[in-house]
C-alpha cells in the first residue's frame, strides 16, 4: 500500500506496473485506511490484473451493500427502492414474510428492512423464523423494523423480537440511513463529506 503526501499524474499507472495494491494521498482518513486494508486482505490471487484501490474506488464502492426490503405495499416499495438506490445500495424486494425468508436462503444480503404490518406472516413472525434458521451458525443478518401507527413500547418489542434497529413511518431519510449505516460493516464512519442528511419524510401525506 502506497501512502504519499504528493500525488502526481500517472502515479496510479506506475503503481499498477509495480504491483502496488492501494494508493492513497495524505491526509488519509481513518475510515479510508481501514477500508483500503480490508479490501486488500479480501483479494485473492488471480490471473487477471487486480484493480488498484484508490480514494476514488473507495467512494465508488462504500455503499454497495445489498439490502432486502420486506414490504407488501407497492407504493412504499417504489419509494423505498428509489431512495435506497439513489444512496448507492443494491435493493431486492420481498412482498411478504415467506418471500423474504426464501430470498435470504437463496441469496446473500447485508441487511433487511422489515415491515411489521405484513399480511400472512408479519414482521415479528418473519424475524423469529430468520433467527431460528441462524441458530447454530455464525450468521446474524441485521434487521431493521419499519412500522406505521407507532405505539409506545414498539421499539422495545421489536428489539426483544430479535431485530437490531427500528424506524417509524413515515420514514425520515436521516433516520433511515443512520439506522442502516450504524449496522452495516464499514459504515460507522463516512468516507466522504456527502450532502447534509435530508429531514423531510419520504411521503408528504398532505
């Protein structure tokens, strides 16, 4: 890993030629350094050239986590997917609890956004089944509850049911992203100074 206080045009090409895995220009943020080390350690030897890790590639990849959205309402699905994808996440949608459990068995996800009020199998039952399937393994996928008609004690009930976070509807973007990024690996510190968090609800009921 090359750390330099004076970057020049052509440095990236030279680093690739020399077999250097990462190239960062000082001052280097703690989160950038940690993410670079993790990316390098995850790499396996391949015949094809391995991409050079730079500050730019870190910014490109920081939010590419896979999120499963368990939500039965079509309008809420569209709004949430648009919001999450704009943030940089890869989103899959499950229309009910059974579909969500099946999706987790088929594919790998980094986090689940779980609507509580779903027909058939609600968010509590779905979470319980997911946690039961995780028993005896080292897996524990973060689950964030999403609920309308929020009542006193709902958050405590969600956490007691095995969920890791809680946001009430209508969802505010700042609260949603704070909950997501607080649970995802490598999301504890922001690598870039992005735009200020929005505070308006996703849905303007008026």
